[in-house]
């Protein structure tokens, strides 16, 4: 999508036009085979419906649908997509050995006010001929999406951008994520610690500890992504921008007594 020829537009201009994070300016995308795109899209659908399914069950379901794919390949696709089932695999679910992991602080605890608990996670967003990655930061009490970013790659930059955007609005008391290498990175944890934030990380193999963000992903995909068939990153960004505005300001939430997240967050 990004052109690197000498006579092309400046890379930063291209990134702005394509609505991509500048962290991926020097990423040269290779168009994936249509079969791989279709399989990853189907894995995403199955995982969104059943986030507790690991590679073994997904392989069985795909085989029942007629896809000739073995578990090893499903595991590789899941790693590349940055998703995991109850039994976590490599990539996002695997921290780097030098990164510190923090205990899960939220068992039997509920948020009671805005900015008490923030959750952050990354998900796979399909395009017609490829995919992007979406990171979002969610206030647990109000379900307000404080910030979000899209990128072509799973590099750390777009997560840092989302955190900086959220921190320009407020600072949480507790920050909750999984134990993935993005979220155990000191580039994420140290600024939060310096600001007095308590860091909480989901227990290993507990894909649903960050349950509110998992519910957000279901809403985003069923109500927007799967209905839209984005042709390119620009269409995805425009569609998600409209959806998150709707989600925050117009969509009534049953769990909030049919109030809107913005009503509660800004009170």
C-alpha cells in the first residue's frame, strides 16, 4: 500500500492519506494469498464467537467446514493474527523474558467510577484483501472507548500512540491488559508506573479476564466490521471512526441501564 519509489509522495504523507500509523512507514506489505486471507477471516469469525476456543477446536471446526488445514498452520495464523484461546500461544500472548509481569488485581472487584480501571487490548480487523490491527483503551465503569488506533503491523508504536491519546484525557488508577509482549514492555509500563498507576495483567491462560474489552470486540465486529467489507485501510478507519462515535454517544448499553458511555464517563 505504501510506495517507496523516489518519485512517490513523502512516506509521512502517504501514511496520512492511507490513515495508517507512522510506526509502519517502512513496512513493505506483501499481498497475502486469497486462501490465507479467507482462512484468517474465518478464524477471526470463529474466535470472536468463541474466544475460549484454542487452535485444536478451531482446526476441528475448519475441517468440518471443508478447509484442508492442520493445527500447526492454524496456530501460525493465530500467532500472526495476535489472538489466543484459553491455552495461550506465542506472539502477543507471550511476554519477553526480560519483561516483568504484574499480578491480576481485579478478581472479585468491579469498577465504581470513571478512570478507576482501564482495559487495553488488540484485535484483528479484516479487509477485503488483507487485514489490519486495532488497539483500543476502554474505561471499565462507563464502557467508554477512550482512544483507539489502527496499524498494518503488530509493532509497538500504535499501542504507544493510543496510550498517549488516552493519557491526554485522563490517567487511570488501574491499567489492565494481557501478558503479551506489547503490554509488558517498559515503554508501556514505566510511564504508567511513574504516574502512580497500578498495573494489572490477566492470569496466564485466562483469555476472558479482560471481559469488557472482549465484549467490545464482539460489538465492533458484529455491528460494524463484518457488515462493512472494508476495501482498504482508509475505509476501515472511516468506518471505525463512525462506529466508535456511535458506540460512545448513541448506542444504549443494557449493562448501563440503557445509558450511553459518554453520559457516564463525562457525567
